[in-house]
């Protein structure tokens, strides 16, 4: 019998679900044992259910083509086939909250890409390089849910991954005021240019709910565990504009920062390239070896050249220069559906397995 943990993908037919399926092909620790989606897809083979909607560059893995898609709402049935699940369903926030807790209550850990539980006080929201210690709140969550091994853990929004790791690397210089503008890819809306032709040569200055997430979520990452819940940090204050641009994959951020302790350029670059965390120490399978790269060329980072850095799990930074109003400014880039969605969730699950929270049933 395989020693790998059996994983289910809730919302496995969607854009993020497909990214999970691709990333988990040949994963050394996890194997896809169940795929669940809406009642529209349930009962069909995965290949039939996805049909022409396969949006990845690589072919659909053979191992999943003939899996029969299950109904996400048949919680007990799906849960009985797996050790844990990744969640990427698109339902209302309340429905997602409920269904993710229902899975947890069947003693099935849920690692979610969705925003529904990001502010539930005893749910850890993790970027494994930044706040692996937040997993400790799982113990109080399990008490609330009445479970032994079931819990929900989440990853933060894709938009913050191009600057939150950078600000974390610079923590010792005490950044206190940040202005960020994000230039976000259309795959963040689950779209390609074929499904959203209006985006060709276009810019849309609105992404619903995104600015609030981009301003607030980093503070929760930098929060502390107190009495079994996460207490968000108070600073730096972040203000953000989020703009949809005609790019398929890759969120770019242009960022201005004020620091209490004034760093030199050399110090800032040094802290970026030496920043690493638990995933690197534990050599987790999806961990980038070098989490943040600094590019000296004036025309980098570029989506076309840099989005796949470290298989889409690394962050690329460039254009660090002094500013006349703020102290320093820079440009950051990350892959929104890899580091920002499915890849970030897979890395969280690897960390949770290494920490002993996800085990075989
Ligand atoms: N795209 C990104 O980069 C990104 C990044 C971060 C977070 N997210 C979030 O991740 C979630 C999935 O995004 P996506 O872009 O992958 O969406 P998507 O391509 O529209 O896929 C949605 C998935 O949810 C299922 N679904 C839809 N309605 C359902 C219902 N009423 N009951 C059960 N299942 C249902 C779909 O099943 P069928 O195929 O059967 O319809 C499909 O598997 C969303 O909440 C989104 O906000 C996306």
C-alpha cells in the first residue's frame, strides 16, 4: 500500500483546482485520491467534467483522467476516501465557511485557498516562510470544533505575496508606512484571454474586495499567537490600489516604504537574499531553495522572464532605489496561481505534515 497521504481536491475542476492537480502529479508525499466539484460535474470522469476547460500549460495527468468526480456536498463520502483535502471551491463565503468546517468535523484537515476563514481567530493563515508558528492555534480550533485531527488552515490572498515577504525580510528596520499598487494577472480571476477577450490591451482599475485584503492580511501574518488565537500586528500601515492588467500569470507590485531605522541599499538587498525559513530548513518538497531573488537590471523583474522563478514559488524583486517622499521604493513579482494559490497551499500542507498536524487517518 502506498505510504503517501491521500488527498482530495474540493473544486478540483476549476482554475485553482487544476493547478493543484498539476502540482501534485508525482508529489513525493501526497497523491490525489478524490476530486470533488459542483453537482454539475459529479458522476463524470475528471476528463469529461473538465472538457475544454483545462487551462494548464502541461497536459492533464493520466492518473486523474478517469477518476469519477464527486459532489463537494457529499462530505462524509468524500472525506472517507482521503487523509486531508485542499479546498478551492467557488461558493458564497458562508457556504465555504460551513463546508470547510464540515470536512474538518469528519476529522479531515482542510488546507484552503479560499478567503472565507482568513479572519477566523483560531484558523492559521500561513506563508510557511513567514509565520509557521501560527499553526499552534490549531489546538484551540480543534477544541472548538470538537475534533481530534480535523481543522482548517488557510493561505493568504495572492496579491500580498509580491511584497509581504519583502517587508518581512526588512522587519529589523521597522517599516511603518507602505504604499503599494498591484498589477494583477487575469488568472487571478480564474480567467484566460480566451474567456476574457475584453482584457486584451486593457486595464481595469477595480478588483472587488482586493484592496482591503491587500492592506489587512499582511498584518495578520505578522500577528502573535495569544490565548489560542491570532492577534494581528498594528503596523506597518499599508494602503493599496489593485489593478487588473492584461497578463496571464504573475502579480507585480510597485511599493514605497518608510522605515524607522534607516537602512542602506546594501543592507536591504542582503536581508532579501538571505531570507529563509522553516520550508528551507526542513527542505520541504515544494520549498524554493532561494525564496527571494534580487535582480540588478533596470528592466527586471519582468513577468515574461521571472514569473516562473523557483518553479513559481520564489519572489523576484528589483528596482530598489531611494525615493524623494518615502525612504525606498521597489518592484516585486510573484506567480499568483502557484505561490499565490495552489503552490502556497501545497507548501502549507507540507509544513503541517512536517509539524505533525496532518497524518494518515
Ligand atoms: N484564480 C486564482 O488565482 C485564485 C487565487 C486565490 C483564490 N482564489 C479563490 O479560489 C476559489 C476557486 O477559484 P477558481 O479561479 O479556481 O474558480 P473556478 O475556476 O470558477 O472553479 C470553481 C470550482 O468550484 C466549483 N463550484 C462552483 N460552484 C459550486 C457550487 N455551488 N457547489 C460546489 N462546487 C462549486 C466548480 O465546480 P464545477 O466545475 O462543477 O462548476 C469548480 O470546481 C475561489 O473562491 C477564488 O476566489 C482564486
